[in-house]
C-alpha cells in the first residue's frame, strides 16, 4: 500500500479544522460535537487508498455544507421571529 501524499494529508487536516471550527455553534453543544467529529475522522485514519481518502474529503465537505445550512436556517428563523415580534408590537 502506498502512503497518501502530503497534499491529501493537508486537505484532511484542513477540513477537520474547518469542521471543528463550525462545531462551536452546534445546537447540541461543542462537548457533544467534538468527540463525534474526532471519532469519525479517527475511524478513517487507516485509509491508504488515495481514491478512498478523496471520497472521504468530499463527504466531509458535504457535511460542512450541511452544517452551514443548518446555521443559516437557525439565523433566518431567529431574525424572522424577531421581525414578526416587532411587526406585531
């Protein structure tokens, strides 16, 4: 088995850090989010096939977009609620 390229390693570390950063605002709390993120990445640590690593990076990017969408929806609902309260007052 070939070892993954340093470039792939940096991509994995980058997406891990981005997901970790996004976890600060996770609805169930950072204490809930961080161990699960770590476990998800640790379970894939033995991967050596570059194609499987790239698939994992794509999956992580998808999860990142889903979390961002969750935050935007939460922000939208909060603003909408505040606007409705102001309009009814």
